[in-house]
C-alpha cells in the first residue's frame, strides 16, 4: 500500500465502495474536478494494482467564531468573526480493507500535512464534518471536539503536533 496524490490517469477508483454512497460518488465523479479547480486536494491509499483503497480531501476554510467554545475564542480579537482552519472534507476507506487501520493511517497523513502547512500559513487546526455517528466516534478517539451548534468537530494544531510527533 502507498499514499499518493490522486492521479485520475493512474489510480483506479471504479471498484471503491465504503458504507456511504455520497463518499463513493465523490471519489468516482467529483474528486478530480475539485483538484483541477483547486477546490481541494485528494490523497489516495492505493494497492500494488493502483486500486484506491482509501482517500481523504483537504482544503482551506474557516469556521464561524461563534460556533467555537469561549475558551478558544477569547484568545482572539473580537474583530475576527471567522477563524482559519484546514478542512478535512472527506475521509473514507474501502469495505475490503475495513478494520486494518487504514483510516487512522490516512488521518495521520492528513494531520501531518496540516501541521506542516501551519508552519507556513495561519491555521488554528482541522475541522471535520462527520457524516454519521460512527465517524464522530472515530474522530473523538483522536481528540476532535464536537461543536454542538454545527455538528462539526475540531482539533487544534497544538493537539495535532502532540498527536503526530509524540505518538510514535
């Protein structure tokens, strides 16, 4: 298995299937368009035959300061209504590889990238918008905090740096 940036000429996405039709369709129909338009990057986990076994997307974004807990927002000037975050828009693993830890491998790869980006560009952390309760449980294991008003979850760069640089 290897992790690479999506290349629609090399990587085969046709057989990819997870438990969410929305995530399957995105990979097969929209991911390469989003990449071309610079709306997101798409990173894939592929086997030796270049079959996609998992993927995630990253893009820049912001989050409404009012949806964050006061212990986070009171550190920033009142004039900032939106705070910069990286958006981990989608993360999915093929049904044939569920339970093998590839979700965690892809998440850690994304978090390492976000940590590196934060050294070059201001982002406070990573936002996810979990697709279901199973996804909420998955992200909670890594320290993501649920924002009750939006259903999104966040993880600070400070926590990411502890997670990715001290977990091994």
